[in-house]
C-alpha cells in the first residue's frame, strides 16, 4: 500500500542546479504572522468551519459556473501577453505592474493573513478590470496604495465571523461576506494617518484595534466604498485553478495548514518550492502557467520581499514562490480555496 502524502514531512530534495546555493533556506516562518481561523481549533475543525462559511455565501459557485472578469481589448490583451515569460497561462503580477507601477507586496505585522491576502486580491482584480475598461489611469492609488486599507478589511472579516476580541485570525468566507456587506476603505480616505504606520497596513495596533472593536469599525462604515461582488467561485482542483486564473481571470485565496520551502531550480529555469512544514495561513494564487510540458502555480505570500525567492526568469517577484501543478493538486484537496470573481461596477477616484 502506498503511504499517504504528508505535506509536513521533511525531505532531502534534489541537488540544486541553479544559481541558488544548494543549502539555501528561506528565513524561518513566523507563527505570529499566521492567522487562518481560530487558533483554539485544529486544522480539521478550521477547515470544516471555513467550508461552511464559504458554502453559505450566496455568491459561492462551482468553478465551472464562474463568469469571471471582463474581456480586455485585443490591444491591451496583446500588451499583457507581451510581458509573459512562459508559453501559456496568465499572471496577475503583470496586470498589477501595468496599473499600479509595481508588484503588490507587503510584510504582515500581525496574524491578519486572511484580511491582508483578501485586500491584495481585491487590488489585483480591480487592476484587471481597470485594464478591461481601457482606463488604467484611474486606480484607487499607485503602488501598494492601490490596496484597500487592511485594518478595516480585517476588522469586518472578524466582525462577520463573530471573532471580534483578543487574538488574531479570521476565515476567508467571513472575509468575503464582510467586504460585501461593509465595503472597503481606500487609502486616500481622510483620517487614516491617525493610526500611524505606513498605508495600507498602518500599524499592528491599528489592525488589532479594528480586529476587536466593533465601535472602531463603525467609525469608518460611512466612508466605505461598495464591493459589488457577484460571484465567489470555489477552486477544488488543479483544473479549476487553470480555468479560473487563466480563462476566467480570477485570482484565488487559499487557506490551509500546509507550509512550503525552497527545493531547486528545474530544467525550465523555474525556482521551485515544495510542501514542507505547517503554516496555518492564507495566501494568494496569482499566476498559473505552462513552460514546455510542465504547468506551475505561483503563490503570493504577505511576509515581505525576503520571505521567498520568487522566480525572476518567469516574472514572479520575490516574496512569492512557485510550485508544480502536481503539488498544487495535492495541496488544494486539503485546503479551502475561493476566488474574487465577477464584480459589478468599478472603483472611482473622488473628485478633487
């Protein structure tokens, strides 16, 4: 009988054939930056709660039912594809750079990974829709300021998930419902400077304040922009990921107990990671692509540029990592994965 696949098992890996030292390791993962679900529950219990929250979303749909993003003009599509460094697939990293002028990357201050990854995915989806409208000059902001204010997004997710109070953590399903119900706060909103720190995160204290205080959240509700999400497609397989990211142009949020570490540079020049260790964490699926006969999935984390190598030859920035589609297929069966699908309306900058 074949032993069950264990994502937490350590392994030797293969010899490294690229420019990275054979003994390279990412910086140690910080448990205080992991915040998927309620830490008093085990992974199986969190998965059950998460699945229930996602299935109860009125907008939750199977991947095959997803309508997805608007179609871009053929000239914009050509401009996007010109920047791809692979044979087939799609990368939200490219459309982010076209609209915001940089890669979206942050280093979490607390265990607000669900709120942070959700806010970054919203920014990526809006960037694509802005290109689809043919008006890339009107995002919510440039650089990371194109991302919604994270303490509010995190707070409304905890509010809907009935988790306001001490401690960190939240669930993806509650996060989507929270943003749907209470909107999001653009970084140009007056008054955010009082929380200190750099936008869109502000400070650790700000995240914890809005993560425990309904009264503090309510101070901002009247200033929130609506989030008219019409669908949240669930991703349950590698084929779903290809369909949603490549064809429907929908980025994904994935929550699980799996960790990853650097493995090797493969024959296609891709810096590969593989499952290792345990992270109770939320991240983002921002690219799915093929080189020759091999498919890959790029994962954007929220632990800063130094956390992971990325894969420069394919345009995957530091702070992200790449795994094979085969490893993703195993991972997603043990994860809860959902996308930011069709959006009605676009964000609008305020009139000066």
